[in-house]
């Protein structure tokens, strides 16, 4: 009986550490890919090609990086849910939010503002303000709310599926002497 319990416990710990490693590998790949996908549109802004062509190519590569950021964030969040379910630790979900927030800030504050300044410098747009940083902050706050409630729901579901075994309560003696000095 003890041996089978030990075997099941070792298997559970191995599966949890395996999912931690899978998460970290996918996170590293996503960070490298997003770095490249953010550099591609930025490199087009440095190009000496005609401004109309630069804007067209920038938008193409910028859209690819947006799509990759959203899909990779969702994949990391799903794997973070698995890690939370197995280990009851939510570090992977918050790391997914941090990944999303860092690259959202890089995309909206740095890259989109660079494109906005490029369009103004080349008379492609006459706008005064870029709304992309505000949009980025709203998306980051929305993502934080989603991660928080997702964590809450996963922990609640896990507690309902696998309730914690409460230790037996010791029975109290029937006669409790009352001492007037201690009361």
C-alpha cells in the first residue's frame, strides 16, 4: 500500500515538473519569436524605400506580430492552467501575463509610436495623438483581470474535484474544569 502511494506521488511530481519544463521551453521560444517579429516591422521603418511601401510592409509585419502575440499568450495561458492544476502554483499564469504585458508595451508604446512619428515625418498622416498606448494599457488591464479570474476559477474547480483531507478533530473532554481565576 505504501509503495503504491509512493509510486503515484512520484509520478505526479514528475508530471508536474515536466509541465513546468514544457512551459519554460515554450515561453523561451515565444520570447525569441516575438523579438524577431518586433524587429521586422521596426527594420522597415529604417528602410530608405518609398514611404508608401514602407507603411504597407510595416503594417504586414506588424499584423503578424500582433497575431503571434495573441496566439502565443493564449497558448502560454492554457499551459499555465495545466501547471496551476497540477502544482497549485500560479507562477506560470502570471508569467504569461508578464510576457503579454512586456510585448504589448513594446508593441504599442515603442513600435506603434515609431510608426506614428514616421507617418507624420513623411506626411502620410496628419494626426496629433497616437491612441495605441492607451489601447495597449487597456488590453493589459483586461488581460490581468482575465488571468486573475481564471486563476480563481481553476483553484476553485481543483478544490471541488480534489478536496483537502482534513485531519481528524480530537474530541474534547466532557468535563472542563472552570477556574474563576482563568476566566
